[in-house]
């Protein structure tokens, strides 16, 4: 069995497959999806470090809202 469906809204979606046998539903499988836009490339990156042993602190413009969890690494 297969199916296709359009995810036309941003955010988290959960889809499940169930069987019905003797009026009882049983979960067979499922999937969680997050839909959104890919992140823009960071702009205006600026880092500053105080002293020789300090940890650098960086800021940047992330661009548009992605609607999904996004992690940036320098």
C-alpha cells in the first residue's frame, strides 16, 4: 500500500498508519515531519574575543524565518 500527500503548511506534522481488525485499531507505522524553508546563508558575521584565553562571541543576521530548527556552527 502506498499513498502521496501534499504538505502545504509549515511546522511539525505526524502521519500514522493503522489497521482495523475486529473493530480494534492497531498502529502499524508512523513518521514525524518538519516542513519549512532552507536557511539563508548567514550575513554580517562578527566575532569578538576578550584576552588570549577568552571564548569568542559571535553574532550574525540569520535571514528569513525557516519554520524548522536550525543550528549554525562557526
